[in-house]
């Protein structure tokens, strides 16, 4: 088959399925993971700066340079295998090393990500994870003894995963050096690919948990603003029945509150959507581990239900509250606009009635003026005709008074007919009222 049959994106989309494979690890090993995010508008960040930061790291350790057109990178940097990925809002670095440090979770294990290099990152660190992978002792109680010295007991989570192929433990706390610790004990014979997938899910679990909880900080500011706007909106709605206040004034106040609510919705819509997506990924990663209880220890689902889900419900509640206030403001706006329309219709009706009365007065005045005009014109016509016909009347022996008396009704009738004809010509064919 020729290439003209293929969609231009077909191969790129298929290759994307295989672009970010999980690492392959054999116990014992150490995984160090960091994620950086721009504080503001991270989705539209300058990704060239991310690539420059990655290039600085690879150059420092003598690794191969990254492809500027790729959103992922894998390479060997000294004794570390580095995996870099660029996501919508953040970038992640994962360094894998064979063996364990001399002391459990020793800070020397994170030396590849030096403090000066992290400080030069384009964004801020939102996740920093150290995973220590070891072989599960013959007696799992020995692993439990070690875990008890590494993690805080009040928040310790320890579970079997993948049909008891491995044991995971963490307290989901940040240590003095800024790292969250996970301990992973795998049974002998567990494949390198399976170990790599478990580690990948653990670091993703922490990264997406952190990203989803970014919405909680935004929600606190939003809730404070909604607490200010809700009484104003309630006062406007409660005062809509007050006939002493003009509806247009109330509507203007409502528009001010509605504009502020719309602005808040625009500012937080992306974060609300991202929070839901990240929460879904967190729960998916937990489900993929297929955890079962280890001894009487707390499970991941229990920890998330008690510590994580309330934060997500708080974010969802704020989103619901904002939507409800927007809908309430919209309904109030419709009612106020209806009231304004009714008031304007009443005003227009009064205006039309006044115009009708004014037109009636003008018509009466016009008829009065026309009557006076007929009298005035007739007076002058009679005068002119009397002067013109007086010699004839003298010869005929007709008195001037009788002449004027006879001319007056004729002149009035002729002038009236002429005025009527003029009015009809101005108003078209006239109307029965003109008769």
C-alpha cells in the first residue's frame, strides 16, 4: 500500500503509545524523581526553557543531548538512567540507580539533582520522591521492623500490591531534605518490567496527587471571594420586590456582581478541570496497584479516603457553589430584565397616550385655525369683490350693503371648498372625517 493511503498522523499517534515506556529495574535499586511546574499559566509556558534546563543536566553529566523536537528523553548519565517527560503543566525527571545508599534514604542518593540545578529550574518543585527498592525478606515482619524506623507511625501506609508480589510503604510526609519517601520490597523472581511499572505508578501517584491538590489553594481564595459576593447577591435578589427602587438601578448592581462571578469562573475553570483529571489519574494508579491489606496496616485507599478525598470534595464543592451562584445571578437578571421591560412598556404606553392627546389638541387647533383662516380670507375676498363689483351695482341701482350681503356667503363657501381641497391634496384622498 502506498503512503497516500495513510493518515498523516497515523504513525505519530501509534509511536506516542510507545514513547514513554515504564523503566526496567532489578532490586536493589534507588529511584529519585522530581517534577517542576511554572507557578502561573504553566500550560502556556516557554517549553524551550524546560529543554535548556534538561540540556544543562545532561551536559553536566556527559550524557547525550536531547532532541529539541521531542517531549521525552531517556539517556545514561554516569551511573544513572535518566528519564525526562514534558507534560501539559509540568516536567518530570526520574533518575534510576542500581543498589541502595549506605543509609536508608540517604541524601547522597539525590546528588544527580543538585541544589543549584534545581534552583535554576524554570518552574518550582511540586513533587520530590525517593523510592528505595529492595528484596523482600523471607519473613515480612523483618520488613515491617525496618519500615517502623523510617516512617511516622500515625500516617504509615503499608500494603501488598499485585497479588502480594511486592510490599509498598510510605507515610506521605516530606523529610527534612524535602523528599517524600517510598519503600518498595519485591519478592524474589518478580520481573524487572513489573518492578519498573510499580515504581512508575508510585511516582505518578505522588505527582498527580500534588497537582490535583493545587486546586485546593485556589479554592480557598475563591471561597473567600464567594463569601463576599454571596451576601451582595442575596441582598439584590431579596430587594427585587422593592418597588421604591428603580429596576434599572438594581439591574446595574446585579451586573456588577455577575461580572465578578464570571471573572472568577474564567480564572478557575482550567484548574477545576485539571483537578478532576488529576484526581481520576490518582485513583486509577491506586486501582492499578491492586492493593491488599498487609497485617493490620492502613491501606492506600483508606489513607486517600481520609486525607485526600476531603480536599477533592472541597474543590468540587467550591466549583458547584460558583456554578450555583452564576445560575442564581442569571435567573435574577432575567427577572430584572423582565421587570425593566414591563416598566418601559408602561412608560411607552403613557408616552403614546400623551402623544395621542397632543395630536388631538393639534387637530382641534388646526380646525380652529382653518375656521379662522376661512373667515379671514373670506373677509378679504368679499372686500376685493365689493370694490370690483361696486360700479356694476351702482349702474344697476343695487345698494352696496346688499351687494356685500350677497357676496359674503358665496365667498365663504368658495374659500371653504378651496381649503378643503388643499387639505385633501395634503392628506391624500382624505377620510370620512374630512367631510
